[in-house]
C-alpha cells in the first residue's frame, strides 16, 4: 500500500508512559532519515482485491475490478441473484486534488446505485494538522458525516444543524473542523469530484460537466427593452403545454378521465393551454432592470446573496404553478428543477414587487424562485424544469397518478460568461473571508509605510518601540491565532511535491491568507529581503520577540552568543532546510516527520493543544528567546533559511536600503553592539540575510543623541550636544 499516514479502526495508539509517548511522538523523525531514499509518492490507487475483501466483508461480495475504470463492483446475495448494489473506488484515481501539504488525500468511497454514500474512509493523508496536530480522529469523524448523504444533494461544509429537516433537500451542510478549514474543503472537493465522475460513468448522471466549474451571468450588459424586445433577444422563454398533451399522457392509465386541480379563473389567452408561461433569469440586469422599476430592482438585489439566482415564472394557463396548498417562501410541489441530471433546489423568494407585464398578460400568475449559491447553478447550461400534474379518480378511495412534463430553458450565449478553470469552490472561500483579507491588506499597507522609514517613526526610539510592539501583537493575534496565516516550510515542500508530481497548484488557493501573505512577501524580497516577513509578519517570530520583551521586564539576563559561534550556528538552518527539501523530493512520509522541527503548528495553529512532547519543544523554542534572543529564528528555522535565500532577490536592485556612514565600523561599533540579531559586521555593513528589519540601527543612525559620528561632528562644530546616552566605541 501507499506509504503515508494510514487510518483505520486498528490503528495502534501511542503508549501512555513517558518513554512510550516520546517514542511515538518522535520516531517518525528517525524513520524519515532511514527511509527517505526508499519511499516515493504514489499517484494511483493502492487497494488490491484482498484488501477490498477485508474492507467490505460478507454479506457484501467484492466483484472483479472494472477493466476500463478503476472501480470495484460490490454485490450482495438476493435469493438466487447477486446484483451490484454499490461501487467502491479510491478518490486518488479520479480526483487527486493536492491537500494542504501538496499531496492528495486518498479516500475509499462506497457509492450505491442511487448516488448515496454508503461509506467513506481515509486511506492515507499527509495533512500537517491531522498528523501529529489534531490527530486523525477529527478527520475520521468528519468523513463519517458523508454516510447516508447523496450526490443529489449539494454537500457543503458549514453548519450540520437541523440535519433531519435537510434530508430531502437539494442542499445539506456538514460540520467542518476548526483549525483545518483548508484541508477539509480540499477533501470535500476531492470526494465530490471523484464520486461524480464515477456516477456519470456508472449511474448515468450528467455527462461532461465539471460541477466545480460554473458559468456566470454578464452583469455589465444592459439595453432598454420592452416585453417584445426581451422575447426577440431570447431573454424570455415561452413554454406551453396543451390540454391535449396532458390527456395523451394519462390516456393509458386508470385516471384517463380523472380530475385535475385547475384554476378557477383564467387570464386572456388560449383556454386550451394547460400551461402558458414565460420564464426569465430575473437577476440578469438585461431582464430585471427592464421588468422591474428601479425600486423593485434594488429590492431584488437586497434579497439575493452573492451567487444566488432569481428565476421569474409568469403563467396564464389553466394549471397553477403552485397549487392551493402552496406556502409563500417554500419549495413548490408542482415545479422542480434539474441541471445535468442533478436536482437543484429552488424556493419561492416571497417577492412582492410585481413585474411589468404587457396588456395580454395582465392578471397572470407570477412567482420569483430563488436558487441559492450553494446549489452551483450554471447559467451556461440548460435549466430542465419538470411540471408535476397529479390526476385523481374517485371520492371515497381516490386513485392518484402523477405525470411529469419536461420544460427546458436556455440563456443566449451573449449574456453568459462561460465557465473558466478558476471558477472553482475556492472562489467562495475568498468571498467569505473578504473582511479578513481587508484587515490584512490594511495591516500590510501600514507596514509598507513603516518600512519606508518615515522620520516621525524612526526619530523616536520610544515611538518605534510602541509601534513595533503593537504590530507584533497584530501579527500574533490576528494573522496567526485568528486568521491562521502562519507561513511554513510545509508550503515549500508542498510546492516541490506538487511540481514533481505535475499536479495543479490550485490547492494553495483554498487558504486565502497564506496566498496573500506569500504574494506580499515575494514582492518585499525585491525591496527589503528576508526581514519583512521574519521581523514583522511571522506570528511565531512575534511570539518569540514578545516573550523576549517580557523577559527583559522581568530582569532576566540575555546571553549574547560569541561571534564565532553565532556565525557557525546561523549556517545550521540552511542544512535543516536542505535536508527537508531533499526529502520532499523522495519521501512524503519522511517530510511529514522532518517538518516537525517547526513549532509553528503547535504554538500558532493548535494553540499548544497537542501531545506533550511537541508542546515541550514549542515551549523551549519560545522561552529560550528570553535568554538567547530569537534563537530558533536565527539558528534553526528552515523557513527563515528559505526566506534568506529568496531574499537574495534584493541584490537585483543593487541597493542597500539601510543607510551607513563612512564611520560605521571604522571606528564606530555602536549599531553592531546594539543589534540583538548580531546582523551587523565589524566593518559596519549590514548582513541582510540575517537582518530582521527591526529598525533599531536606523533609529541610531537618525538620532544626534545616539549616533556617535553625529555626536562627534556636533562637538567638533562647537555645538551644544543633547544628553548623550552612554556608548561603547571599539576599534575595528
């Protein structure tokens, strides 16, 4: 089977003793080095017939694997026959959507002939949060929610409340997993995409349509049109059903002479028409702005959420669209909608603003139906309506027979933007997190202002100290703990693994905060190098620095690492990064273990709620910063090493943004001795690969009371110096 993190009911639990827990927590690290060159990344299904029989024992019977499609027929004895009752398959064979780690989650799925999930199990996964973070149990609980659900429902991750009321709906919501939003959304995407492909091939579902790609209405097209103009533009679809057609449909039934529930009053038109209707996409501006007045159009916009659609039905035929028992705001019983052979729920909008109708349609029955965004309705595909007519015969024990009459509506291509490859489910994630992204954008804008060295900030040590502390609290609290925007070396390993496997990089888009931060940091490399992220935007770095500030207040002495050792230790992180990246190319499992050197997941993602060895490691990294200033960042952090390497892009500008004077280093050593990161050389030059952009040296440079060359120049000129802070001056 594929190497990875395999989940089953027989998974061995870690030992409860001290030695056992340590061993279970850290054994992967040792195994990674031993097995790194022996294991690779599997890209195909791993189940054999023997393992399938074990997974689905009697009374189920596992048939032979399909020759043309990697699915297994599951049969069950029924008297003298053994019909196929379900199909079993692995998601990685049909939709290998990379997880947050860059490696696809592999699911074992059992789908019955009606498109219902009989079972969903996790075969392997490499999601960091579900390995040694939250552990596999929350993921197992999450996939259990699919059991009993159907592909005929739009399964979305949200609230699982009122599940019973949603059982017959076209929409159903399941509970997500806190701290693992991106991972479970990717799992949902993989499961549904794979299952729909099997359903199309084996169950006769809609062919050729990717449910994750939908077209959009063109909202910028508008021209004044009357009723006749809308008909000529094919924006109104005229649907008719004659009484003769209905009678023919019931001709061979027991209710051929039965009674229908017909309207008692008719509007002008052909009385022989059972249904005489006009249908339109009311939320399309070319329709809605012409059929509604300005107040009505604005009212419609207020009633619709982003992605919702409004469908207008106007009927003057003999048969009512809704019936005598219809309740406003409910799902109609007489009219249903499908698209690509999958049902779509539409509900009465309970809209009171009447459309503008021509004289011969005055008094007609009209309703506006809403289709929620979660249904994924595609304007570029036909709408397949079904009008349900129930005819009854008899009084005491009446006999009822229902007939379904198909009606189709299509929009002209002119008014539809065809589905694009990026119109996938991640788009909705970006929309729902718009305010978080807005706060992040504002925070990044403030940071750009600060790094452009405004005199008001760097000319006052106290002002800079307060600003920096406030920004670090924003980074830790909002970017880290709240928005879960901690960048990680996992992002780099995921990129390598996806590229080597030639998989799409779309999985990154399921985490808007990570993508946004990486885009900003990539640009900042060109201007400032590594320091922008490591010094200001890394939540774990902020946690270390705030801890160091607290240690200073508590009078805990800080150790300054001797220069020779400091120089050697700073190279260590590059070795750590190299080992991790090399392992990423050959072993997914080994990489999962090696990236645990990062305490980010423990401290930021999981808030220290984890197995105690990982908590101890994270705590050591944080608390040690009070003694050796940000020691983890400077000496061990593989992401910091990657940032330093990528920060070399700054050299393209051939510009050192931190100004230096001729006296810096010869003889003045003030900035060098004050630099807590030990990133200034004896010559006075700044080592930008190790600079965290704290701006302390810039404050010294700008201050006539702190900068030794300015103080000496002032004295030489006979000026009256300000109060001078004690300094140390050493020859180079």
